[in-house]
C-alpha cells in the first residue's frame, strides 16, 4: 500500500459508513419481524395474499437505503448512540449518516498530511479502525452477490439465444391457458436441449423455455407446465426474483432477510400451484405430476441462470400436502386480506424507514452543547459589553484629565508670561540689553546651517582661556590625535582647577574636525568625550556619526544601539540604524551631518 492510498484510507469516515449499514440492517430486521408476524396471522388466508405481504416487505427492504437520503422526521431512542461504539476507532468523531446528508470526507481529507510519514500514520490509523475492515467486508460481499446476479442474467440470455421457437399445438395451448389465467401479456415459447424441465427466463420481457421433445408430452402435462409458468409471468416473478437477489446482495449477512426470501419463494410457488388447480387440474393428478417431474430431474443440479421452476422455492412434500389439502383457501382473486395487511405493515414500516434509530442521544447532546455554547456566548457578550462600558468610562475619565491638564498648562503659560513681565519690570536697563542680545543670538543661530552653528559656537569657546576643549584642540593640531587624548586625560586626572571640562564643548570640537574633513581628529574628540561621560547617550550618538564618516558602519551600529539603550527617545539614532540596515542591503553610502 503506497503512502497516498494509506492517507486516503485513514481519512475516510469508516465509522460513519459502518454505522449507516448497521442502522439499515437493524431496521430491516424490525421490518422482517413485523412481516413474519403478519404472515403468521394470515396462515388461513390464500398463498396469494401471503405472497403480497412478502413482496411488499421486499420492496421496503430495497427502499430502506434510499430513505436515508431524506432527513429523519423523528428519532427512536432504541439503543445507545452509535458514536460510543466507534469512539476509539474514529477518534471520538460522530458517525456519518446519509439521513443527515453528512457523508462527507473532505474535512478529514483536507487535514491528512502528505508524504511518507503521513502514509505511515494513515496506515496505522486504518489498522486500529476495525470498522473500516468490517465495512469493506460488507462491501465485498455485496459486490460478489451482484456479480453473481449479472453472471446469471448473462448466462440466461446466452441460453435463450440458442433456443428454438416452438409452434403448432404449443402456441395454441399458450393462448388458451393465458386466456384462462386472465394474462394479456404476450409470452414467447422456446425449446432447448440444455434443460430438463420448464423454466421462465427474463425479468421485463419473459419467455418460457421447455425441454426439447416436450411436444410429445401428454396434453395434460403440457397444460400443467404452462399454467404454472404463466402464473409466474402474470405475477411478474422474473422481475421480483431480480429484486430478491439485489436485496440478498445488500443484506447478505442478515439471516432474517434470507428467511423473508425463502418465505416469498415458498408462497410464490404455492400461489402458482393454486393457479393450476383453479384452472381445472385435479389435485391428485397435479400432485402425481409434480412427483414425476421430481423423479425425472433426479439429483441433477438446476442451471445457474434459471430464475423459477416448478420445484423451486419449497420442499416438494410440503407443496404436495398443500395441494391435497381441501381446506386451504385457493382463491387468488380476493386480495383484501393482503392489501389490508400491507397497509397495516406500511403504517409501521414506513415511519420506521424514515426515522433515525440511535441519533436521539447524539442530538440531545448536540442540543445541550448548542445551548451551552449560546449561554457561553451570551456571557461573553455581556462581559464584553461590561468591558466596553468600563473602557468608555476610563476614556471619559482620561479625556476629562486631559482637559484639566490643558487647563493647567494654559494657566501655567499665563503665569509664566506674568512672571516674565514682572521679571522684565524688575530688570535694570543693562540686564534688559543683555537679554535682548541673547535672544537675538538664538534667533541668529536658528537660521544657521549645522556647520555654521558649530563654527560659530567654537568661535565663542575658543575665547575661553581655561577651556580643556581648546587645549585639546591646539594639542591635536600640533602633535596629533593621540597626544590630544593623552593631554586631556592627564589634565583630567590632575584636577588642579586650572581648566574646566564640558561635554558640549568636546562634542562641538569633534564636529568642528568632522566639518574640516579631519575624521581621525574628530573620532579622537568623540572617543575622549565617551571616556569622560559614559552615562551620556549623546556622546555615543556623536561617535556613531563620526564612525559613519570613517566608513566603519559595524562599529557605528554598536554605538547607536548603546545610545538608544540609554535614551529610548533618540530618534536620530533610530533613523541612523535604519540607514545602516539599508546600506547592508544595497551597499549605498550613508550621508552624515557633513
């Protein structure tokens, strides 16, 4: 078995199929039991009336599978739910029934895995599901039975094709006998040297085949044969026999169905015997005739294609006893008893055929589950509404606080304005002039480019004699970056108070070198700032920019990440990291402040 076949077999809902077969079989058993009770109550009626009961029962057995195409009108809680039978084999899933229009294996097929592992898992699942094998055994038995039916039909047609049509007295006798039985259908008559007794062949367009040399038989014997076989034709026993074989194919494992088939054949033969007696045959002569036929046949086996014969369906001794019993009702015209019985059976059987047997508990559980789900959904909906109401209340409260905060900010701004006015009023003319000068300087710097702002700021710093940044600047220009760093660290360690250190001044120094294309000098200033102020996020950000200018993107990435770690709101660092990632993808250079 390949992997794909294993997956397919494991995915088919075998429990559902087998549950359907068992449900139909259980209903068939109930139907057979009712029919048997009815036939037993009609033991004093004619064989024709009893045969009608069995024919009706046969029709119900054939309709039962089709009735499951219609959803059940109600359910009968006869036995426990079939789901409990297959909980282990079917993974706890509910059985699939045609009555629920649920013979659907696509969900299972859609969830089945592919490949060798899936095939192995599917085969293992199939081995554990005994119901799969049980269903396949039933299907195999049904297929073999139907194949046997087709073979019989084909062989019967082949034999009929090799027969020769009869004429003369036989045809006249056929017309007379048909008229006596009230048969209006035209029946063909043939002779064959392959049979030992008369048979009826064909379901829709039947023909009677008699043995070769039968034209020399006595007239009474030929009349008995034709009366019996034409009675079969009038009853449509050829077609009924085909339906019998179909029913046996479906219910081949059900012994009650085999009893129904046997009873049907028994009553069929007795009814045809009654037809011969009603046509004027003496019971004793007809009984002797049957014994002669049985003696002629001896121990020879009946051909496989044969559908009905004079000796088929019941024990010959029983038939002869019935023929010789004068108390038996042989009236084939009164069908009221059979019709009434069939109607009574129908009132019981038809509701049974369109109802479910073990689905009630499952539906009750499903209803309870649905109710629980609905209640749970209502509870969740109520909980959601409560949370929404709570959220709306919090939003309203937050909005109120925001409005209060805005009012406080407005009030604070007003107070600031008032304080500024009071401060301006208390200032001297010299202080006012200085304030105006500072405001003018800020406005002027806001209009400068980054490079102009750096150079202008450094120009102011360079006028400070005690600025360590100015000392480092001069040392770097004279002796190089390493000498500048060494001088700054020596000065920092001495802490003699002659020089002051400011983060902003060293940061400005680094950008001054960067704008002068002195990248190594700029990196020295930025690294010096990192050593002196390791807790400042800005020094890492500036060093990262210097490293980008030097083309050292990996090192720059580390310092930008450190800067963001110290200050999560560093948008410049986030933007530069994004540019570095883009550079790693495209290889395009990154622009700096320069």
